């Protein structure tokens, strides 16, 4: 069991995605029903912190040493440390990007 201080907003929310890094940080996106927004959090050393620089983050994934999150307004953000984020416009039209999240098989 993991105890997390200052974990998530009070009230009702729906966790929409999780990603973890080799340095034991956990990133998660959630829909906060209290304010009607998607939010991105990072959990490090038992404390959760809202990543306030990214608005409407709706999904998060760890791949090739980076954390990526997609904001519902069309930007993709990436980071290696969870502090400094780089924004990129998401492709559209015939260049649209499809990211598929597949849950691991618990039986191996």
C-alpha cells in the first residue's frame, strides 16, 4: 500500500490514465467533476502535485524515456523530468496521430 499526502482534489473525480517512470514518479490524468476540467498530476516521494502549466490534459503515457500528455485543445506535451514541458501541436487531418493505450495482461 502507498500512502500519498495531498492526494488529488477533494470531491468527485475520475482517473483517466496513469504512467510511471523508472525514477518512481507516477503521472496521472483525471477529470475533476468539481471544476469540470481535465487535470494532470505527478506523484513523487509520496506527495501529489497538480501540474498547473498544462490545461485539460486528458491522457498520459511513458515512452522512450519521456512522459507525453495530450491536452484536449490539440497540444501534445513532453518532458523527461516532470518539471520542464515542451508543447507541440498535434497533427490533424490526414496527418492525425493515433495513440493506442493497451493494458498489460495480468496473467503474463
